[in-house]
C-alpha cells in the first residue's frame, strides 16, 4: 500500500486499530513493515480469506490495500 505523508506513528496507530478490530473477523495481524520515504506499507496477517483481512482494514481505519497476496506456509 502506498500512503502519502506516511509516518512511523501513523502506521503504528493504524496497526493498533487493526489489532482492536481483528477479532470480529477471525483475523490475526502479525507484523507490518513500512518505508516512510516512499510511503509503502506491507502487513502480514493470518485470515480465513482475503475478504476478512480487507474487512479489518476497512473497519479499523479505511486504508485499503492495493493488493492482497495469499500464501501458504512451507517448511
């Protein structure tokens, strides 16, 4: 996700809102990475499906992902 005017504090605040909302959607937000310089943010979550992960962002703060990549854990 590209966010204009991104700051470390803004990302931390959005993540806290995700954590407060995630249980309603059976989602667990685990980590996030960001680059203040270019405004990119990446979030890692465990979710039953992509729609649930997106619903958390929509409800928590309205910052919608540009892309959701579904993966499975390997060894």
